[in-house]
C-alpha cells in the first residue's frame, strides 16, 4: 500500500464499498465503524495511523488493550471479525500483502451457566389446577417441556401423531432436521390427555395436525408460548423470568443430578456433542457443593460466587 495511507480514510473507503457493492445494512456498517474506531484509538496511542504499518503484533496489542478496558470475549470476536474483513478488502485489491488479523484470536468468554428451577420451584409452577381452556393447554406444554427436555421450536412443531401416549414417548424434529424419540413422564401424560380432551372443544383445531393450537385453531407460535410461560412465572411469583429453555435446562439438571448418566441426557436433549451437555455437570457440582457446605461439620469454608 502506498505511503501516507491513513486508517481513518481506508475505513471510510471500505464502508463505502460495503454499502454500495454488498448492500450492507446501516446496523452492520455502524458496528464495523465502531470496531475500526476502537482499533484506530488503540493504535494511535502507539503512533500508528497508517494501515500499511499494522501487523499481527499491533492487532494482538489492540485486543489486549481492549480486553483490559473491559471488552469481553464475544465483543472482541466481533472486533476481530471487522478487522479481518477490513484487511481482506485491501489484500484483494493488491494493496496489502497479507491480513494481519488472521492469526489473532480473542480470549474465551467464561461460559455462562444456564438458569434453572430447583425441584420445589418446578413443583410450584406445575402443581396447578387449570381452570380455562388455555390453562389446560399451557400446563400440558410446561409439563412436556420439563418432562422431556424439548426445545421451544420442537414443541411448537409437534403434530398429534408425534405423541405416543400408550408408549409414553414423543418424537421430535430438532436441529439439523434430526429426529429423536424421548420418554414422557406420567404427570406429563396426564396433562396431555386432559389437553387432548379439551382440544376437541375448538372445532377449528380439527383442520390442523398441530398438537398445540390457539383458540383460532392455528398452530401456536413460538412467541405465544414465550408470553404464556412468562405470565405463568409471574403468577407463581418465581424469582426469575420463566422461559421455555429454563424448563429444558431444569429437566437436564434434575435428570443428571438423579442419574449421573451424562450420555443419556445428551441423547434426550439432542445434543450433537457431549461437551454441550457437560455444562450441566457444573450445575450439578454447584448443588452438591452447597449441600456439602451446609451439612458437613468441618466444611466451614467460603466459596466464590461461581461455586469454585
């Protein structure tokens, strides 16, 4: 790249290219502009404002400096993505020999543990006597979430034939169009039988195979399920906002806590990799650690908030 090339000018040139040629959205352009402004501000402290003078060492320095300022792993991954796209543009034009951001990685963010209900909270939520048609349906949905660890989209996509009440099984289509069959507990079976009886009260529902429907007889939407569960959580005065994945997480945590069988939990959740399921072992350890600290006479020791 020729002498005197400036980072700010090149940033503007790249963003113009993205807007005109790639039809990048205003949101994307604003995000890239912010990330490259961060790069410019950090490198300016080292007297670097020429794109041609930026090497891998300078990019690593920028990542370290931004991390010290409080940027987390995800923010830094996005920052590096913007940098790679920026430098790739000028490499493709033949104005740079190599992309200095290619070999630089962001620090990993600590994996956030999923929020779960404890057994008493789950009972508080599910031990209700539904009064209305909607409440019968909602109880069946919540029981099925908690009984079988379904994803939200999986539950909304269920058709009547997917449910085998006699065999206490449900077959779902998950990520990557993969199907799996998982057990359904007896309380969920009872709630589902009650729902199927009441479902017949909606004449329009006879025209759709969907297991869970609205009063209009249409398949219930993802958004509607989210809203209904949040409402039930507020009515039961749960400390956290209730969402469908919380019931899936609670299912996994409680089954693992009781059985210790990580492989079976993996299969029931439909996880492609065991490493995804292993996050629930951390939840189980936290529970066991709390029990130990409360029960053991010589366990008077302080733990940090992460349970370490």
